[in-house]
């Protein structure tokens, strides 16, 4: 049975209604892909996780922008990050950090914020 809004949703979206993430994890090969935040959490926490993810719109958008880049000059990345996070933020990329490592760190930051919100 389909949810009423399913036709409007990205077919790659997390199967949990209202979740803004991509579905990347299919536990049990059900064809029902959840995002990593939902896939590994108890179902009782799913609604809170969805709400927490939706509150992190700026960070999610930033991560999505990073994912669209194959490579980016460090100065360009730093400049883009400064526009989002401001000077001196701990969320700015370090000079030694690769784009892939930075993307990973931003994803961990999102996971940590969601976990803090629902704990
Ligand atoms: Zn999800």
C-alpha cells in the first residue's frame, strides 16, 4: 500500500515518510531502502529522527552540495564552507583534509546532531 504522497517523492528517498534523506540501506533485502539514520535505529525512535533530520536543513544541503563535486580546489571549498558556517567555525575544512574526508566529517556531524536530538 502506498502512502498518499509517494508519487511526489524521490524514488531514491528513504522509505520512512517525511524523511529528507536518500534511502541507501535495505536491511533484510526487502526492497525498502532506508537512510542510514533510520536503518540502524529502533522503529520507536524513527519519528524523532525524521524531525531531527528535517531541522538540519542547512547541513543536509551543504552535504548534498559536497556530494555533487568530484573535486574542488581547497581554497574554493574553504570559501564555500565559510559562507555557510562563518569564519573560525570548527566545521570548516582543515588544510590537510581531502574532499572525501570532509564529506565524511560533515556526515558524521549530521549523525551526531540527530543522535543528540533524539537521545
Ligand atoms: Zn530516513
